[in-house]
C-alpha cells in the first residue's frame, strides 16, 4: 500500500504546484501541455481529484502504516 500512497501524494503535489502556478503567475501548466479543458487535461484533473479523495479516506490508515513503533 505504501507504493499507492506515494503515487497519490505525488499526484497531489503536481496538482498543488499547478494551482500554485495558477494563483501566483496566472499560468496553468496542465492546460498549456494538454490544451484548455481538453480530454487529456480533464483526465489529469480527475486523477488528481481522485488522489485527493483517496488521501482523505486513507488518512488514519496511512498514519498507522507510516508510524514507526519501536520493537521490544
């Protein structure tokens, strides 16, 4: 599951950076690469949204998986 967690976090970082570019510079990297609301850009937005929903649903489980309990 850690691999899926890492992939989802990467997607969220990409989405966050894109929104940061939109907010700071008025530049939408996804639209520039794939076209303004083209089929591919909609897929990118949907996958980032799905990764956000996954992260919300998995928050507690990820905390347990990623915590390091000392073994006695």
